[in-house]
């Protein structure tokens, strides 16, 4: 092997290493206890669990995937940033993130951690803090690809199939947000390629809901 060949191999190895360590350019670590929604009402702070391997994007496949118990209390837990989940012989961590955009780029999130981005399930949790009861609101979401959503423990919306993220692609029935904390939970299933999601609440007139804050546990200290 000549020196030029060795040099090329070394450069290739460095390129691969650099690619595996690309920072999640659209995501940052929360630096404050509370965050207001974006200008268009989008929720921009979430706790994300490192991806779990699954397959299938049909209604039945996604429902089966999200209803399988991967870890204790998966439909009720409010994790802290950095908490670990035991899954078989491995451990997955929860990460608190703020997104700079209206959507949360799960590809950036997983790729930066060296985790798979295809045939995976992401769990996402956030806390919406309301100064008073907010009636007749609707959760409006989009995802790439399928996703199922819960508010305060009740399943409110699901979208399925190999789809791109479209704002307000799925909209729940009208619900009431409680005074104080409200838990929004999502499971996003990706088949292949890019993956992301967006979420906001719409008010009784179907305009972006504001007047609340968003928080996660264990950050902004």
C-alpha cells in the first residue's frame, strides 16, 4: 500500500467520524425553565427518547408498535432530561431539546447521537402550562411518517402511512386544557429517510393558541 493510498484511507476514516458527530443543527439544549410557543403557536420544547427499532406504517402496525410495552409507565412517565430506559441489553436516554424551527428534526436528533433513523419509533413528551382552563382547543400535528398523540393520558389523534410532515395534517376533536400542567405525549414512527414532527394547539376559532408556556423536567437550571 503506497503512502497516497494510506492518506486517502485516513481521510475517509476522518470523514466518516466527522459525519457521525454532526451536531443537531436545528436543536439546542433548553437554557430556561419555561418557553413560550413560537410565533405561529408551535411547541418548540420536547423531551425525546432515543429511537426504538420497529417496522410498519399502516394503522394496525403503528398501533401495535406504540401499544407494545417497551418500558414501565411509558404512557404516564414524565421523564427528566438524562433519564435512562432499559430496553433489552441496552439503555436509551431521554434528551431535552429546543427546536429553532416550527418542527422537530428527529433525523438530526438521532444522527447526532449515532442512532438509527429508519424503521424506528421515537417517544416525545412535553408539558404545556396554562394560566387557566382553555376550552374547545384542538391539537394540530404533522409528522414524517406516522404518529399517535395523547393529551393528559387520552389518545386524541393519529396519522398513518409513509407521509411528509404537513402543518395541521391531523387535527384532534375539541378538548379542554387544564389550568396548570398538561402532558402532551407522542409516538412517531419512521420508515426511512428524513423524519420530523410539528405540533400546536388551535383555539375555538381555529387560530394558533398562545398564552401558555412549555417546560420539561430537569433543564433550565
